[in-house]
C-alpha cells in the first residue's frame, strides 16, 4: 500500500515573513555562539553551561495498542527557537518503498527493530548552498499503525553517529553540530507512553555500546567491547566482582537490545575481560532476583541467553537447576522453550 507523506506549508503575510526572518537570524546567532563554546567540554566545572542542539518530543496518540504517533521539533539549546535540520539526515522518500529512515529510528527497545510508519514534515523548505539545493525541516510527525504486542518500551533515535551530531542550517551554511539527547525512551504505562529523554552522558555510552554490539557489526565490535568494559570498570570502581556483575546485568536488562542475538556474545566477552569468577552462580542468583515479587521476564531472558553462550559445565548446571525450579511454576511457554533450547545446545556441543 502506497502512503502519502504530506508536507506542512504555511502561508505567511509580509509581517509574518519579517518575523520569521528575525527568528531565523536569532536562531543562527545562538547556534554560532553555541558552536564557539566547545572549550567548555574540557572544563568540568563549566560544562553544565554547555548545551547542544536539541529536540522537543510530544505524543500525538495516547493509546498503547492502537496507532502510536509523536511529534519531533528541533530546537536551539537556550531560547528553544526552531532549528532547521538537513532532511536527508532524518530519512528520504521513495515512490516505490515509501519513507526510508536514515539516522532517525523508531524501534522496539528490546529488539531494536525499526517500525515502519508514515511521516509528515514540519516547516520544510529548500535552500541553495554552494550551487546545490538542499531540503531542510524543523521537525516531523510520525505515526505507526500498530506496535508489537509483546513490546514494553519503545525508543526514538534522532542524531547520527556514535557521538550524536546533526547537520544544521546556520546562515545559509550546513554545519555539523553536536545534538543531544540522541535517544528517547517511550515508557509503557497502563494506557499511554511516558517520554523519557536519555540525558545522562554515562548512560549514553552504555546504550550506544550495547546497541552497536547487538547489531553484530564486526567492524566496530572490538571497539564497543573495549568501551563497554571501560565503562563498567569506571562505573563500579572499588566494588566487589559480584556487586559489579549484578549491577551491570541490571543496566543491560533495562537498556540493552535483548532481542538481538549478538548482544550475548558481547556480554560474555565483557565478563571475560573483567575477569569475573563464578559468573554462572551470579547469573543464577540474578534469575532468582527477577522471579516472584520482582517478576521481570527481561531479566530472566538475559540470564538464559547469557548462560547459553557461556558454554561451561557450570552454565549447564545453572540451566538445569533453573529448569528443575520452573517445572512446578507457571511461566510463559516461550520461556520454558528458551531454557530447553539452551540446555539442548550445550549437550550438542559437549
């Protein structure tokens, strides 16, 4: 089915056009000033005054099992005036394939799979730069007909690259500027989604590293493993091995793309580099922690898949103990199947 992607156009009178030009000039001045304060990033005490190009995200649909829609408006960091972003950074339109996302992604947080939807542009215009015509937008609206029924939280990615940048129009010139936050989470409630901006720099390192490891991209795999290992060491410096691993598992459970198989190989490699001893026992304890009153199926999934890739006798014993414990429990059939598959995989390789 071919979708139509309307462009928002507004007819402005002379006064409106004058006001619009004034706002664009003020916004450009603010962006130039922001771009000249890069030195603040190297000064911890003054870093709090350094802000980046940002966005405002708002929900258009409140239901969680029907059409989900949201609006994204790009803004300057201080005055929150409209910012114009290179349209191709968000995505492109193809008559046959419809909208094709670029840096923008709307995804199920567990699988990291992009959800196809319909887009409409906000304040789209063409600008000639160095003899070429470029399309710019100050935002967009995105609607998805239905989300996966098994999804809990959803995610939005807006900027490009590991460092999170955007191609911004500044005084009829395109500038690569830092953009934050890169990620937003839509937390699932009883009847709506709550928007959470991921502003923590530490958390961003974790989220990006986990997502890149989960992607299975071998070209950056070793770099991401090293970055994530350093993050864990710094975050839990001075803590015991058990405390470090349990805390790390909580972060992976809450922020990692658990539906992406390469992630678990990455977790194994990180645990190896951290020289964690008794990882199988700690994983078994974590499975128990995510049972009963603290019921969390994502935590149990994380344990089962990690034990499977460890491929040790202790991991096999832990899986057998989990299987025996769950025989008399009411657990989802798919979880029972995961446990059986993991045990079968070990026996095949033994």
